[in-house]
C-alpha cells in the first residue's frame, strides 16, 4: 500500500491528531507538576493528568512506522527526502523559539513583574541559544528533542526495512520480545542499588555501561525503534480479536500501566524528593508502563471504522507543525489562565484546548504560503 493512500486512512489520521493533542496536554501539565510540595493539589492534578497522556510520543512514532515501513526507495533518496524535511524545521524553530521567548518574557511578562529578572532569557543567553542548538535543544526549544530523535529513526529505518521485508512473523515477534525486556531495564537500574549494586568507578550504568562505554547489552534493541517495528507488525499481522477480547485486554492493561505511571511518579517524588532522574524513569516513553498504555490505544484505534473527513485529514497533516509551535503558546496560556485563580484541572483543560486551537490556526496560516510551509511539514 502506498504512503499517499495510507495517509488518508481515518484511524491513522485520528491517532495522529490524538497524539498531537495529548502532547499539548502533557506540556500543559508540566507547570503544575513542577510545583511539587509548594502546591500539593496542583502537583497531584498535573501528575494524574500528565501520566494519562504519556502514550502521546510513542503513538506519534508508531504512526511513522505505519506510514513509512518498509522503506521502498534507495537509502540516499530516503535520507534526502525525510531527513532533509526535518533539518529545515529544526533550524528554523531552534532560532525562532528563543527569539519569541525573549520578546515575550522581556516585553510582556516583565511588564507585569518588572522586579523579576529571567536570567535564561537575557539577550546574552538568547544569542547563545541561536547556535548551541547544534549540540542539543534548550528550554525554549524543548520540543525539538523529538526532531533529533526522529532523525535517528530515519537513519535506521532503511536498514531495518531490508530485514523486515524478509523476516517471518516469528522472527519479528522474537525481536519484539527482546525489545520488551529492554522496557524493564530502567527499573532494573533503579532497583540495582537497593540490592547492593554500587556501580563501576561511580558510573551506575548496568549491563556493560560505564564511563568509557554507553552501549550496553540491549542498547541496539531499546528505545523507539521497538515502537516502529511493533506498528509494522500490527499492521502486517493485525490481531484477529473481537471487540470483546480487545477491550477485555486493552482496558485492564491501560489501567495497570496508568497506575504504575501515576502512582510510581507520586511515590518516587515523595520518597526521593529532588531526584529528578528517578522521576523521569517512571515517565520514560520507552518504559514498560508507558508501553502498557500505548499498545491498547493503538489496537483500539486500528479496529475503529473512521471516515477521514476533510477537517480530520487537515488536522492530521498539520499535526507536525502544531507540535513544533505549541510550546510557547502553552507558556502564554499558563500565564493567562493562572491569573484567574482557577482550579488546576480547569486551567489544564483551558490551556490545552486554547493552545491546540491557536497552534492549529498559526500552522494553518503558515501552510498557505510556500515560504513558511517548509517550516511545518
């Protein structure tokens, strides 16, 4: 099935839009999660909602697998087409977002709070951000982490495609089982010190990871590549389950994954305050608990009969652009709605809906012009 035909399948469009909206929701939760003990109610609200949407990025990746695997063109053409399309938005937003943050903070936020100095948004700090994105993203460009990762996936997709074309169903399942083991490793690393593991020369890596080697046993079978292969497998060999069986498996799995994600985050924050590395383990996209929330959403979406309306198709097409531009809009929405003293859950809902709509409008306008279209697609 050709990519152009697959892009207009209703369930794919639906999951792409859903994944994009859930990303926006997750970033709307961050300001409340970051309050921790200073406002326990806001922290718990942000955590409970934010934990429920952790499947957002894995769903994005799985849609890429559905649309692009197996790669049928030669590797050079694929790299030129796919990575070439990523580089331009990466450079553009890595420069534009720090500039917009600088303008917003120094000419809007400080107007209301002139006594506050935001050191991360001074002119000097902003100018550094305009070129240090060559090394990595910064706070203003937090969402760009996904593009760096996406380039890595594009690099490996033609390689695994050669294998996928000739691999048997059993072979693919075996690889997915190995990947499944890798989903447990973050927790093994978390528990190892409790069982007496003291690391090597101060490095707490496991299974061969140390200061002079980042590539442990499961390095090449871990991370987002598993979601790519899983989506390919589920499309090529769709589960022949009835709705009753699908829901009887999916609902308990999702709830169990959510319980681990939200409960683990709250417990970790309570017993290891200030240990942000451990907190991130519970929210890792390539952790077993987030997988348990992603898999049910995908297989339910796959079973749905969805007619891809013009609006749904348009939103799906613009979802990447919405992802790229929403981060600053979320910050502005937080500053706006927090001034009304609304409950955290109301603020998050208002922020998410308004940020998504405004981002959609911005991207829709950019899509109208050939010059700006290349920055969002």
